[in-house]
């Protein structure tokens, strides 16, 4: 079993095993623009959202759900005589009238942001997290965050959420929704729970573990390679060789269910684009392949971004000085360095043009899931090779599927090996 990173849920907050505190909101997506004016309006709204995330780490999840409205109604009416409760019957009718409920296939958006803790709070949460890891290893019951820590986090989340752009109709996610999102991301979607405690769930105890569950993670689904089709045991060397091309995860839940996932990363953008603007997002749904989308990123201030960029320009200039005057065999290297230098200069100009600008460094992933390996491979191949993406390149990194699973999960670890796949841009371009 793989230990989950979450340790305590309260309202729209989650405490992790490392001491981080994340807050989550449900966002209402804007209608896809069909005119140039509408495109500018939508882009401006997204730009404002990204700029507000300055100095924060965030995770934006677009979960594709196929919930049937009748399932929702059945759950609401279960065990209730509606003839004796006409008000509740009206509530059910109103639920069915909601546009987001009426759609069988819809993408539900969650924005999760890591709260920036001051030194005092960071020391406290880090100490409690370390202590809990020790007590958990000893088989003892870890403790939930103290009252002071909970009240501080609730205030910070409320203040942050109140400033999110109103156009997205942000509202704090419930404990139900946080649990649902994590079940969905692990390939085991469930109905939204109606029995989650409003006072929070301590995930260290038995009830909490049952609420969120544990995962068995099999990189490349190597457990399927133990025995060949003729019943003979496969050698370790043969398994390693076969696993090299199996870019999937086999996930087992403690309920006994098994699902296969493949995590796909936006690896390259067209050469004609200096930055990976927003075009790829709209094309994801155009493929017709059912995928979940995750954008795990960091928003840096304009000042910090320009300092880093100017250092890169100086380093590039030094490289040019070393190459200039060399032999003709170095001509291609010189052209490559000159191109890099020009891109950096252009990027610096873009950042300098607006003092409110921020830099976005984001890992963009799409995930396909199915009950079997063959279907997962087929879906992943159809997504990557869909002509709608044009020159956008999507890749499935070898041996990085588990890292991508956690990177797409709010509060999950972000492996340094994934930095190579992060796309660097500024809010105006990414919006």
C-alpha cells in the first residue's frame, strides 16, 4: 500500500504529511469563446486569475465526470417520502434544473492553492508533521492540527478566496468534494458523500482512512508480466525489458477494484510559439478522448521572474563570447545560442511591459483511465496522435507515471525529475 499524502480535511482545507496546507475552491468555467471580442474577455479573466496566484503554488484540476442526473436524484430521495416533504421535493426539482447537473459529460474544475505560512506557523506544522510520521511508524495514533492552526488556516483560506475573480463564481470545496476529487484522480470515482463530518475528518484514524482509502501502485503494471500466456513464469530480465514500453500505472484500491491509468504530459509547443499560450486547452476536449486535465504550477512575481531571466541572458551572452571566432563547425551551435538569446530578450520585454505581470511555470498533464491495459493504451494513443493538436507534442515519460499521479493531486509531492516538462510562460500568454 502507498501512503496517501493527506492527513486532515476541514472545510476546503487539507493538511498533508509534509506539513503543507492546501485550500480548494470549485470554479465555474467560462463559456468557450466564438468571437474575437469574447476571446479577449475570457483571456483577460484567466489572466487576472493567474496574476492573483502570484507567490503561490497551485493545482488546477479539470475532472471529467459522467454522473447521470438520475443517480443524483435517487441519492437525494433515498429513504424519504417526498409526499410528506414537499420542500425537499422542490429542492430535487431545482437540482435537476441546474445546467451543470443536466449535462451528462462535463468537466468539473477545482483550484487548489498551497497557503503561504509565516515562519511561526511553518515551524509548528513542520514539527507536528514530523512528530506524526514518528508516531505513525510506531503504530500509534497521530494527532490532528491544533485549534490555533485550524483557525489560522481557515482565516487565510477565507481571505484568499474572497479575492478570487468573481467571474468564475468560486466557492469553497466541501469535504465531500475533496474526497470525491481524490477518488476520481486515482481512477476510482464515487458519488459525492453525504455523511462527511462538517467538523473535519482526521485521516489518520480508521474512519478517515476508509473515507479516502489507500492505493496499491504498480508502475508499468509489471504484476501482469509475472506469468506468460502459456503459463510459464517470466524472468526478471524479461519483465524489465517489457516494462520499458509499458507507460501506464496499475492502481489497486483497498476496495479490491483495479484500474489502469496513463499520464500524458505536454512536452513541446510549436516552434512558431515562443510560449505555450492557451490554444492546447480547447483542443483537449475536441479530441473526443475522455481525459482528466491537471495544471500543477508556481506563479512567480514579475520582479523575481525578470531577475532570473536576466541571469539567463548574461549566461547566454557568455556562451556567445566563447563560441564566436571559432571554426565553421560551430556555426550551428552559434545560431542555436543566438536564437535562445533572442527568445530570452523577447520574454524579458514581455515581462517588462506590464508591472502586474507574473510568470507561470506549469506542468500540464492529461490522464486516461480504464479497467484494462489494452483500452488504456488505445485511449492514450488516440489522444497523443489526434491531428487536432497540430504541432503540440504530448509525451508519456518512461518510469515517471507514479510521479505524474502525485503531481496531479493537490498536496501530492512534485518530483524534481518532472521539472524538465514544465512549460515557462507569463500570465498574459497562458491565459
